[in-house]
């Protein structure tokens, strides 16, 4: 089974559009495809493929109300099955490590030719780990400056995650990275190839594991929503940046032009490749599907499994909580003023508890001094 995680550095670049239509096109080619909505908390992939609003999904499964096998439902399209995400969980960062590991095992054991994972936007640890379930995930971006930058930054974060997963926690390489994290400005300026060279000097064994996995890491790029042929040059710039700064050989799967017909198809709750097979988007996705069909299925040797180490659970859950707060701040659900007021309120409560504690201590001490039995 070829696992195809589809990610983006930011939302609104057509990631779900690609996921749904690629699944339908591969299904037309006679391949069994399972399409998974992993954009939890903002799940809307069912709308793109015309499914009814799901009563059960990954959120209810993780909450213990559903059986995983029952989530795999047939669609109206040949050979295509769908796993809804639903909005039971307010974002991927809310998933506990044990839940993530269980979900990963379930996904890896699905019987299909292709498993397409429509991931949420951003670079939370859970999203990166799902992306690294395969060395040939797809990053979708658009020609705008912010979209291309976010696409590049997503891949940079994926490489750092891959690096961390390659080092044992008690290794010199891991300790070196932990120390480096304290100086975020220097870390942002570092080239991955130079960083790998530095690590090789202090921990050649760990460096060799990372170097081997980097050779296996073959992410793919799709440039969506372009208006002009000149926009296609942005893909080459991303490839050069990834090669120079990240040490990644990024494969370019193709470009997709803007097409107003997509809005009509979405309103009709049909994939564009079904609504109008001759549309520009449909033709572009067909070419991309052909490349996917011709591609070799790649895997990481021995898997990327360091996130399953029980020693990392507490630290990772804590990082996830921090990421969740950042996510709320970023979406506007929680403002800096809200956060400040919450902290002030908690500090006040702590101060009051300390005062009460000191009062009780003084009363107890006075009682003891007066010879009362306690």
C-alpha cells in the first residue's frame, strides 16, 4: 500500500480539493483507495466528495464511541472509500500520544492500494508525524509569497522532525539538538546539510541513521491556483531552496491552474473530475494521478518510530498542549488578552491559597503552643 499524506503550510491552497479528486481518479484506474480526513476540528472533506455529514468519524473513534473498521465507508465512486474526521476534537494538537500511535497502527493496517491522508494545515507535531508515515508525501502550495514560504517552512519542520526521530534520546546528537533549540535564531539560519556535518563530528552513528533516512525522504510538490505560466517558476525556486538549505531532492508533480468551474462543482457537491472531466483542473489532476500510478512505493527502513518511545510521552504531550494554545491564538479563538487575564486570574487564586495556607499554619502553631490537642 502506498501512503500519500497531503499537507500544506497554510490553509486555503486546495489541499482537500486535490486529496478528493486524486482519490476519485485513482479509483477510476481500478485502484482501491481509502481517503482519510485528518483535518480534525475543521473536517469538511465529506463536502468535497459529496458525502452526507458523518455521524461517526475519527473523533468519535478516539473518544471510544465508534469502532475503527465501521468508519471505512464506501462512496459513490468506484473503488473509493472514505474515513470521516468529524469535528469532535478541536484540532490535531488535542490528540494524546497514545491516541496518535493507535490511529497510526490502524491506518497502516488498512487493506488498500492507496491510502490518501488529507492533513490539517500547520506544523504541529502530530501533523508532521502523519506526514512522515511515508517518505513520499505531497506538499500543496500556491504561487503567493506567503503560501510558498509556508510550504518551504513545513518541509523544514518535517526535516527537523525526521532528524529528532532518527536520534536516540540519550545520544550526543539528541543532546546537541536540545541545546541548539535554546538559540532559536541561530537554529532558523542553519542549513540542514551543515547541521548534519556538525552532528557527524560529535555522533557519527546517529548522523549515519539520519543521512540514510534523508536519502529515502522523497517529498513531492504540487503548485496549485496559478494564473499565469510564469507562476510555475515558483516551484523551481522552492525546489532550489529545498536542495540548498534542506538537502531535499523535491519531486515536482505538476501545476494546477485556477478554474472557476471548481466553485460550481463544489456547490454541486461533486468532485471537479466527476462534474467536468474536461476542465483544466480535471486534466491537471489526471496527469498528476498518472505520475502517482507510475511511481514506486517507498517506505522508511524500520519506520519512523521514535515518537512511540514511552519516555517521550510526557514531553510530547506538553509540547502538544503548548501548540494547541498557539493554535487557538492563531485562529482568534483565544486572544492574547484572554490568555493574560487567565494567567492573572490563576496567579491571584494561587496568592489567595498561599495566604489561606499561611493562616492555617499560624493557627495550628498557636494551638500547639497553647497546649491543645490537634
